[in-house]
C-alpha cells in the first residue's frame, strides 16, 4: 500500500501570493500535483483559504491516517499572519495525527523529495 501524503498550502489565488507571481505559482502547483500523482504516494492537496477557519482542514485530517503531512513553502515564507497560521496548522496536525511525519519542501518542485525524506524512503 502506498504511503499517504497530504500537502497543505495556499493557492496561487491567495492574497498572500503577490499578483506578479500568481500565474507562475499556479503553473508550478499544477506541475507539483502531476508529479505527486505519478509518484509512489497516495497524494492529496488541501488549499488553505486565509479567510476561513480551519474546520475544513480538521475534516480533511480525519479522512484517513495520513503517513506524512507536507506543509508548503508558501505557508512558511511571508507575513506574521502566515507564521501564526503555520503554527496553528502544525499544532492541529500534531493533535489529530500524532504518528504522522512532517515534511517541508523548500520549493514547489521539492514536494516528493520532502515526503520521501520525512518517511526515510529511498529516492525514486
């Protein structure tokens, strides 16, 4: 059975993404999804709406026993508001999925490598 991986990030349409980068970020997120869907992971992506509470995320976390949760680079690079959101997400994931590993990509393209690293899997 493939390891389950949940990506959590902000969509390209988010106000946290500068206007001049939105098209590029959208393209990179589509490429990441294609790459992860072709990977050995049972992959799903959950986009955070900065104007909503985190009940949708809590519901998504309860859908399965995720092996790894990857928090996107967009959540970790930015404003104080994003840092505080990142902290909330980390604490919610830790509470709901105490056995899940955390993965942190440094680029959008690095999602698969981050998940492999977190689960100590060989690179494919």
